[in-house]
C-alpha cells in the first residue's frame, strides 16, 4: 500500500496521520462477518482520510491568513510537525455539529486548525441590521415573553407580547453570524479540496468510482 493517503498541491499527506485518527476514533460498526468487517474498515479508512485532508487544508489556510505563518492556529504547518502531531479526541457538543455531517464534524473535533479557521470566518461575517430585525419578525415564536409562553399565546397575533428587539438583538446577530460562517466554511472547503488527489483506497466513502461506496452522515 502507498505511504501516502493523498496529495495536496502536489505535497504528500502521510497515511500515518490517517492511522493515528483511526486509533483515536473507535469504529461505529460492529460487523462480525469477515467480508462485512473488511468493507467497514475500508470505508472507515476513506472517511478518516477525508478528515485528515480537511485538517491539512485548514492548516494551510491558517498559514496564509497569518502574517507570521500559522501562528494563529494551534498546530503548526511545518512538515514533520504536521505529520506527527497528536490527534485529540475532544468532541464538540452534539448540538453544535448535528447539521455538519460526520466528516466535517469530526474534522472540527480533531483539528484545531479547522476550528480556528471556522472561528475566523464567523468573525468576518457582517450581519446587516435589517437582516437581524427581519429574523426577529419572522421568528416571533422564539421571542414570546415567558408569560405569553405560559398561556400558549399565538406568537403571530398582533396582541402577543414579545421580548424587546433590543434585548435579543445581540443573540440574533451571533446566531446569524454563526450560520453565515458555516456556509463560508463549506464554500471554502469545496474550493480547497477540489484539486486534492487521493491514493487508491483513500477516496471519499461516497465516491461512486469504487464499488463499495456509500454516503452516510
């Protein structure tokens, strides 16, 4: 088997990084039949390669964004250090990753560079005042006063009392900025991995070019 899992801008990404992630994340599948277990492990290796590639791409993006290289990321992008850095197993809260899909969710859990990049993208999002107020107006059910909630008031009835916009404005802006940051992260990722070349056996689990592909979140 090749020593590399993928090539990013012509530079190899070691399969050792994939193996380290596989050791850190227990298998979900509990297959017992030999052929089913072999298939599950092949898919798990492909899944882990995607996570490692996202980490590699995020490290490079952090390096490009920082005037001192990757100083703003918690991991450095300096060849050997990137190859041997430890894989962490600190998972984010389920509510924070439920809409991301398993590959991106695990990448954010295990890659400090990916988390840092996402945080940068979130901070860069500008939310117009009109957008925040429009969200408040369209989601009145989220802003009923406790008294109105207790009596089961219709949030869209003109006489129902809402929490004042000024009181909830900051939370709305943070939520919209977070959503916009995630969209920006996915846009970045689609562009960044378009030219990644995967070694045989490390393709995306959903890649239809291999016979046992699947797409699972």
